[in-house]
């Protein structure tokens, strides 16, 4: 299998031990360094791991509704920046390249929009925390694909509930 992953970590190591190739994208420099170190310690050689940090948007903008800002992929967590490069990292790959795309990073809806054409027919899209309100619209649009939901208790107290959804993508 060939896998593309938005957001790296334990899943990167898990997948690298089980698939032919993993392409993983990270937005956080410190986390990227930590995961890179573990990948090296584990001797992982089938993973292409890239850092695509949020980039500053030139100029000063007062709101996301500003037409200049709306041209960019914007994340409230990183005001004044764009995640265009992060989201678009999958665009260099031909359509129908990946057997699995795992979305577990920033701006998940935009990542899914870029990823769908990159998944081969019969391949899978997996969205971590698919019950979050920020992904509700795209999850609703994906309802026509066969899917399975995995629900569990999230870490922390009081415990929250998380859902991961896997869709089988057909032509």
C-alpha cells in the first residue's frame, strides 16, 4: 500500500511497518523534529516526512472575511498565516496514487478536498476526530461512500468521545 498522511506521530511508525510507502506531512517544527528522531531510531526507510509550516500572509488583515485572506487556506489557530503549502503537499502526486489517505492534522476539510482525487478507486480515506464540528460539512458530503465509524474514549478528564471514520472511495 501507498499511504499519505496529514499529521505525523505514532500512526507514521505504525504504518511504516505495514505498508510499502508512507508520505507524511507535518506543520509543527518541534513535533517534526521529535518524530524524525524516532523514525531514524526505528530505522524507518520507507517514509518521506516533510515539514510544511504555516506561512505568513503578507500585509495586515483584520478579519478572515477580508477578500485577500479568503484566497488562502486559513486556520484560526495560526492567525495571519496560510496553510496552502501544507494542504497542497499532496498535489504533486498523480490522481489515484494512494491506497489510504489519513487526515489527522490541521484544516482537515481542506486536506480532504485536496486528497479525494489522489485516492485510487477502492482505496480509503480516514479522518481522525470525525465527530468534530469543524468537519461536519465534509463528513456529510462523504455520506454517499461506504464507511465505518470507530468510537472511543479520548484521553483527559472528564473523558470525551472521539470518532474516527474510514470511507471506501469508489470511482
